[in-house]
C-alpha cells in the first residue's frame, strides 16, 4: 500500500455534509459530489437527487454545490431563485478561487493551468470569463501578450506538469510579469510523492478510483512514466488477473475521492487470488517508502 492514498479530508467532509442534509430533507446535488461511482451510488441510496449546476431549477428546495466548487455567480443565482444552498466545496478549492480573485483584483490577466471543461476549472473561470485555461504547450502558444499574468492551478494537477507549463508561459512571454500562486492541494502532492516511492518497490501499480476521476488518472499516468505497469479500477470485479502474470509485487494506491471500503475490497480480492500483504523495509533516509506491499 502507498504511504498516502485514498479519500482526502475535503471529499470526506463533503460526503458527510451531503448525507447529513439528505437525512433531514430532500436534496439535489448539482453535478457529481466527487468523480467516483461508488460514492454516487451511496448518495443515491441516501435519497439524494441528481441535477446540474447550469440548470434552471431542481426537483427539491435544497441544492448542494459539489466538492469541486462553483463560481460565485452560480451560487448566487441558485439562492436568488429561492433554493436553499448547501456548499460542500473543498476548502483547498476555495483557496484556489480566492487566489485567482486576488490576482485579478491586483490587475493580472488570469490563467488557470488545468483541464478545460473540468467542473473545478469551470468554477474557477466562471467569474472571470476572460481567463486562459492551459494544459499543453499548444494552449500556451495561443495565449496573446499581456503585461501581467496571474497563474493558479487546478488543485489535482501534478505539480511537475504545472511547473513545466509555468516555465513555458514565461518563455513564451519573456517581457511579461508572471506571478504564480501554488494551488495544487497537499493531498494530491502527497499521493503523487508516495506513488514515486511505491514504484521503486513494486512491479505493477493498481490505482483504485473513479472512471472520470482526474487525480486517479494522473496516478496511473505517473506510474507508467516511472516505468511501472499500471491500471485503474473502481471495483474488484474489473481486475484482470492476467495483469499480474509476470509481477511479483503489486502496489496499491487510490485517488482522493476513493472510499476506504473500495480500497479494502480490491485488496481483499487480490488476497483471495493468492496474494499476501507483507511489511516493506523501514526507510533509512527521509522520504523513502514505508508501508505494506502485496506480494502475488
């Protein structure tokens, strides 16, 4: 097991708040609370209805803003048309909103390093329609000149990618002032860092996470870049035993929206296939991996 994996405090608190609201009165969540199918099923069982942030209305008087956040404009719109709004936005996403708003207030042209169309990025740019969204060199090259750029990042982007794109922005606009506010969240950084250590100890990395979870996908991609074969599953039934045909040790990690019960189900299934958990050697240098491994 990776040293850091699975559900972060922002997702945990958002889920608890949504379930509390649903236990008291009917509620509609405006999108996916988090990008995880198991969490969505859990909310369905709690009676939470599904809606869309951009819709003109909802089937219940109570609506819930997801952990990914929303623009102030959308929050105010829902309140202005008579809905009771519960906001489960992750505090670290709120921090990113505040950072971007502060940069705009200081006169910087806003830039978001993130996936265009992702709900978090839509929320970040919703109050600043002139913001640039970049995730590759081509998008950076298309940015016109501005005297001052203020840059933030989608909270679940790998910090290495963010730093690379920031460097590309500075090289593309050497005459511009470029100020960066690091808004990549600490849980994302911790899981990425733990994955680096995990890849040094295993032959294969299994990532437990939702099909459209950005941070889970990033874990798979990072593992592969590190030379580890890797796949992502939401449930144990998606595991193909052939993946491990020439693997001696399998590493397991999980995205920030993945329930602990999902991780345990996957690990339990691996154990049922003949695997066993073993303690890895304790680190002799700071930052080295310490945790458990599953030998197969």
